[in-house]
């Protein structure tokens, strides 16, 4: 479920649609939470679809730590990537604003956390753009992402959280444990999908 202070807008034929803030979303706000209406496609179920349908699933889903492709029922699936994103997935399963997101600003994400199975060419012209996302980005960048997430979580209890009622109880307990003891922080690397091949764990994209 996407943050309620958002709307879907058409950007251009190349990018397509994007999600934009309709009012200030302060740093530390949950911007997306996986809820009970999200569509889950297991690795086995994905293989049963024809190639054309697999392409649609790939376009509108992300891969979670179990290897399931998650498709949002609302327009959260239209959030675009930016290498200088303002929202990011956490090890607690929800996404959070890592800086203030202002009215009219596009909400952007870090796709490197989404367990890519192959490189993704970017169409961004910004100076900080990585040009191509790689499945290995997760391993290279997660310490940097964790620092940004910790800074955002410091604001978590001081800002409005309209999506908090949709966070499950176990996650809330894990968050409370972290707030009481920072050593219990759950790294974003907890979202890294690892699968078994002939009894050996390998990372997504291998």
C-alpha cells in the first residue's frame, strides 16, 4: 500500500507513469508497506506463465527475500528508480522516506534492493546515475543504504505514520527492539534473496 499523500502522474512516453507527493512526506515516514492484498507470485508459479505474461510480471513486481515476485494492487507499482532516491526499502519490509519529500516531487526508489535477476539499463541523465543496475549492487551498496536508513529511522517516532496500522505485529516488535537497542538493527540485507541450487545457497541473479 502506497502512502495516502500521493498521486499517479504520466511523465513521458519513455518513463511512463510515476508516483508524486501531494503534500509533505517527512523523512522517516513509511512510504509503502506490503499489505494483505498484494499479489504474490512464487518462483514455481512464475515459471507456469507464458513469456509475454512473465514480462508483465517482471515490469510491475519486485522480488522479496523468499524469491516471490510481489505485485502491488495499488499504484505503488509505478514508483520509479533513482540512484539518488528519496525513499528506500528497509530490512523491516516496508519502505521509508530517507529525506523530506515535498509536494509535487516524484517519489523514487532504489531498485538495487529488489533482487534483480539481470542488469537494468537506466534512462537517467543525473550526475549520480549508475547508468546500469546490476544484481551485485545489493552486495556492494547495502552498507551505504543502511546508513541512510538508520538516519531516517531516527525520525520514525516523531512524524505522522498513516501506514503504521498496516505493519504487522512482529515487525512492530522488531522495530521497538531496535529503538531500545540500536545493536538490534535489521540490515536491509535481510531482503537479499538467496536460493538453493543443488543444496548450495546462491544469491539472486547467480
